[in-house]
C-alpha cells in the first residue's frame, strides 16, 4: 500500500512540475514575442522616418485626408511652434531653407508638415490601440490557458483520487475476500463438527430407543394379561353396582305405586332418592288413596301408571346409554392399556386409575340425571290432561 501511494505521489509531483515548466515557457515565449514585435515596429517606424520626407508630395491615397486637413488647419495658430521647430530641428530647418520658397510655399510646406505629423499621430494611436488589443488578447489567452491548466490539474487530481480510492477499494475487497474465505473455512469446520455431533446423538438415540423398546416389551409381556384382567373385573364390578342400584330403585317405586302396600317401603341406601322425597311420595299416595271418587281415583291411577311406565322406559333408555358408554369406556380403557403398556407398567396403572375415576364420575353424573318422582301438583296436572304426550321430564322421541 505505501509503495503504491509513493509511486502515485511521485507521478503526481512530476506532472505538476511539467505543467509549471510549460506555463513558464509559454509565459517567457509570449514576453519574447511581444518584445520582438515591439522592436520590429520600432524599426519599421525608424525606417519610415528615415525614408519618408515630411513634406513630400501628397499621394493619391492621402488626397482626401489632406484636403479635409487643409479645411481645418490654421497655420497662424502654429507660429510659435514653427519657430521652435526651425530652431531645434536642424533637418527640418535645412529642408525648409532648401524648399521654401523655390519648391513650396511657406503655407504649403508647413501644411504638409503638420499633415504628416497628424498622420503619424493617428497611426501611433492606431498602433497603440492595436497593441492594447493585442495585449488584451494575450492576457485573455493567458487567462484561458491558465483556466485550461487549472481544469486539467483538477481533472488530474480527481483522476488520481479516483485511482487512489479504487486501489483502496481493491485492497478492501481483497481483505474482505480473505475474511470471507476464513469464515467459510470456519463454517465448514463447524458444519463438520455439528454433523459429527448429530451423528453421535442419532446413534445414542437409536441405542436408547432400542433399550426402551426392550424394556417396554418386557413390561408388556409381564403386565399385559394382569392389566386386562384387573380392568375387566373393575368394569364388571361397576356395571353390577349400577344394575343393583337400578333394581333397588325400581323395586322401591313399584312398592310405592302398589295399592296393597300398607307401610312406606324402606328407601334403598344407595338410591338417589332422599328420605324426605320418599316421604312426600308416600304422603301423596296416601292422599290419593283416601279420595272419595273411585272412578276418578282409578283414572288417576291409570294415568300415573302410564307416567311411571314412561319413566321406566326412560330409565331403560338411560341403562342402554350407560351400557353403550361402558362399551366406549371399555374401548378407551383398552386403548389406554395399550398406550400405558407402551410407556411401562407403572404408567399403565396410573392411566387405568384415571380411567376408572372418570368412569365413576360418569356413572355419578348419570345417577344425578335420573328423574325425581313427581310431586302432588304434577300428578294432579297429569290427571286433568286429556291426552298427555309430555311430562315434566321433556318430550319423548
């Protein structure tokens, strides 16, 4: 990097020196050309003065200017100046003595003299104007040249700056490429390491899965039959208890509606009926038995019997639903047994216990949904109805 910058700086310095030398050479050349032109003009003027006589004949090209000059020239205003010229300028004095009055008159001599002086003055003014214009043009050209040189220098500096920035960018790109290559190598090494770790984990997982499968097979072989027998015994026990409760409740209700029953039958201990509700039913039956009209009592008994038959049908329907639910629960228990045996004997027992508790809760919920015996007001409403198709339990399908 430093070698490249040193080379660029040396090239830049050399080009700047070349530009400065060119500027100095052009400036000196312009000065020399101006000096040569001035000397040439001076030489031409001196040669013209030596060759031209101020009182020579007026040539044709000067005739119009001479006539115009005669119209405005007044020799009387130049008397003192003429005397001074004759006194100071020997050449003019000798020329005046030789030509006046033999060749030219006094007025014609001095008119030509002052016309020549006027012409020289006008030419000198024109020369001065040309010289000023030339100098102004030289200055303008020099300013334009300096502007071009300045623009060239700015362009050169901008190009050098671009080259420097491009070199720095190339170095940065090379550095970043090296870093990218290094990072890619690191990533590849990490990937190989991760692949090795992943392979090791897969091998460990496969070995552990093999061990777990063996343990599960052993647990399944040892506890599968035992779990099935235990589950079937629990389900059979639950079904027997539910059937016994329904039989006790049915026997109690039949004894309640039987007219030959003289005393209130004993309320089953496991029934959903409370003692207070059973007493209300017995009081209702006693009040109906002591009614005066036998025809009305028989009709009421018939309607009540129909109502209880309908409720018995509903209880049968509930029993069927419970049986279906028991079948579903048994299937769920079997599925739970399979999943429990897959996880081990201990997990299977916990699952069985949870299923049994859920089954007991379902049976308790079914027992809570069993219909309660009707009150006296409900029985009276049912007796007054002509064709009862509904009861307080809802609409039968």
